[in-house]
C-alpha cells in the first residue's frame, strides 16, 4: 500500500510539473504575440458584439474593414466577457492583417493573460520545489534518528 501511495505521489508531481511547464510556455507565447502586434498600425473601428459561430457562450465582434465583413474574437480578451450581445465597442484592427483585432491599441490584455499564466506556473514550481525540499529534509532527519537509535 505504501508503494502505491508513493507511486501516486510521483505521478501527481510529474503531472503538476507538466502543467506548470505548459502554463509557462503559454505565458511566453502570449508575450511573443504581444511583442509581434504591439507596434503594428491599427485602425479604430466601431464593432458590434455578437455570439460566435462555434460556441454560443463566447462573444465575438462583428466589424467591417475595407468593404469586407469580419467576425472575430479580439486577441487580447481571454478571461473576460466583452459585453452584452448587440453592444457597440471600439476595436483596433491591424491594417495589414484585418483578421487581427484588439480591444486596446497596444494589446495590453495579452500581457495581463501572460502574467496570470506565468504567475500560476511559478506558484506550481514553488510548490514542487518546497515539497522536494521538505521530503529531502524529512529523509535526512529519519536517517539521523535511525543512526542515533543504533
């Protein structure tokens, strides 16, 4: 039974490590996306909030740019609701790539999301490191107690 618990603990540590690395990778990806788009020329356009085609719970914006109609989810909105369906919002469309749309001119929401992912991944790494240190010191203490008892 003790070996089963030890095996489960190791599996959970590996899963936690994989999740932390994936979250850190996601944060780095969002930072890269922000860096690639922050200085591009953008045009402010009034758009209307609509429900997306794929998921009826996800809001997107419908806008018209250079005579073509687009329905997209702004790239800098991940963890918040855009608003109610039918509301008008100002979005910033990248001139060279009209499919890229942002709620802010600099895409600050990407950095906010990256901070959230990066922060939680660091918390997971700290938990793993603290647990490793605690287990190592407990083994050292057990060894000292065994040596004293002999």
